[in-house]
């Protein structure tokens, strides 16, 4: 059956990977002020960084998007856009769905307008 | 004399095919998820994912190494298609069977910080591998996978069934059921721009029918094996590394045949 000796050499590699992978301290933000030219979205289903990459990628494909910041724990995506870039709710919902998640609500729009 | 030599060759071929069958773990999970079982996770729309896998298997003290390259594409956020090609070294070396696979997530419920999903998977491996490395026949797999993935806890359950067709020399390897339960725990807080670790442990059952040759059951084939499979999922951005080991805890194989000693697998994935 299982022989410990035969896979013992793999232990150091596993330990090294574990050590490298230990999470870093959370960076406290505390700010509720959203950038002027941004959409702030509450997204359901965000649970891991590897999945969340899809959200960044979907928005990166859209014209006028500069970058997307994601807070997995809060379930928030901040989409920074160039001035004048506008998306409808249906578009935002579609982008989030195509990333594999669900748009809960739009918290903030460019110019500070609230829905 | 010639007939005897041919008979010996056929027997050797059959042994190699059965060994390949024993070594074969469930098809790779298609996108990140549990290491030794099926994952309900599908890629985002338009995603390209590259996957490199290594598996070391020891059965009855005989080791084999399998290297797998996979490519996947997210047709939409619920439908992923892919292909894979293994290369094996050990008692026999060479390119294995080329495979096509697909998965469709037909139900998902996104909640704050959690996702539940149910996915159907299908795969076919064609008889393209080298003698003694490939299965010697085309195989089909169907599976159903459920997953709950949250910020702190993960749990997956899946069931799969592999149908093997009759190959050369009239050998038909036994069909196999795969039953899997997996739990996962994230010790820290996931931060998008930071490395992330999830520890997982699974319980995997493999129930294999007897193989048949020219319509006759082979006595020393088939049976049940149960494994415990600890491992980890390490993520950094759009990179994913998943090492794990499968340790047999119960074995009820028919007749006289070697049991699995262990399987070690590490998978590396990146998508963009």
C-alpha cells in the first residue's frame, strides 16, 4: 500500500510552496470615497482570486476602461474608466455575468451619480 | 510456435493496457478546483487556459509518470471546452491518448462571497496512444459535479462514469465509477493581488467492473479502491498551482492484482 519513503522527497517542495503561499496582512483601506471616473459594483459570487481574474479581464476588454480593482471580501469591483465612458446597467450586468458572477447593484457611477 | 509467440505478445499488451487503466485517475478537473476529482468551475467567457500536469503513480511497486498538457477555452461563462495530450514514462513510455472534453454549468447561484454551481462534464479519449501507454481503446466519460465555493470554505461532490470500448486483441477494460467528496479551507483572507492558499482533503472511491477479453471476464481485474487525498490550491493572480497526494485507505480488488500504492499529482494552470 502507501509507502511513505517513496514520496518523502516531495515534502520540502510542498513546504516551500505552503510558506510562499501564506496570506499577507490585509491592507486597511477604510475609505468610502470613490474615484470620480469609476463604476463601483457589488458583485455576488466572488470567492477566490483566480476566479476574480475573469472580472478584471472582462472589463479590460471594454473600450474606455483603464483598470479594475477588486476586493474579494467586500464583493466590490471598482472599474476605472476614461472620462466620458458610459455603460448601461444591462451592459454592466452582462460583463459581470460573462465573468462568471452576478451583479448585485451599482453603488457608484462616473461623476458621482448614484443609481 | 508462432501462435505461442503471438499469444505471449497479446498477453503482454493486455497487461500493459490494464496497468494503464489502473493508473488512470479521473480526467483532469478542467479549470481549478479539487485535484483528484471533477470540478464544477467553468472558465469566464473568452478565457484561454493552459494547463500542465504531472502525476506519479505507483501500483504494486511499479512507478509510472504522466505529464499532461491541456488547453481550454471559455465559450461563455457556463461552457468550457478543452483538449489534452498526455505523455507517459515508466514501464512503457510514449504519447498517450488524445482527449477532448467539455463541461457545462447548468445551474449557478451567486451569493455575497459564495458561489454554488452544478455542472455536467463529458470527455472522450481516442485510441491514439502508443502501445502500452494508451488505453488501447476509445473511452467516454460523463460526470456531474456540485460545488460550493466561499471565502472561507469549499465543498465539492461529484460522480462520474467512464465507459471503455473494446480495443485491439478483443480486450475491453472494465467501466469505472468515480465518487468524490472534497472539502477545502482557506486559512487567510483572499486578497486579489496577493497569493492565496486553500487546503483541501478529499475522499475518492473508484469502482471498476471486470475487464473482458473476447467476451470472457478476466478474473484478476476490477474491484473497488478508496482514497484519501490531501492537497492544496495555491493561487497568485491568474496562476494556479495544485499539488496533492492520493493515499489508498481501502482496497477490495478482484482476484490477484496489485493495489495502488499512491498517486501524487501537481497541476499548474494559467488563464487569461
